[in-house]
C-alpha cells in the first residue's frame, strides 16, 4: 500500500517534510515515494499528509492510479467549466 507521485509533480517540497515515515524522496524529474516506507498515514492521520498538502491536482495517485486530488478538487472549478473557459480564451 503506497501512494505514487507522478510526472505532474513540480517538486515544490510541500510534501516531503510532512511525511511521518520519511517515505518521500527527492528525485528528478519529480519526487518519488518509497513503497517500503509509505503507509498512506494509516493509523496516524485521517488522510495521507502528502495528499493533504499537495497544491497540484492529480500529482499523487493511489494504487489504482486514481488521482487523490482529482481535477477541480483544489480549485473548486469543475473540469468541464475549466475546459469551456480555456476554449473561450483561446477563441479570442
């Protein structure tokens, strides 16, 4: 059981200091999670601390490759609305 940090990570360093198991490793092009150390904070916190602090939607996924902070979850902007606005801006 471990989360995974994917390529949309911008290496902002928000998650690494919060990990109670020191499971987050600085790497290039993005941080990595040590599967052997990661417990997803079970027993310590209600949610994985890396997910709770991550400012990038979709940068951390679970074992089923589902975004822990899916698009729209942090901004409150539904993905369909965001796409419509982007299309409107591009058309100008």
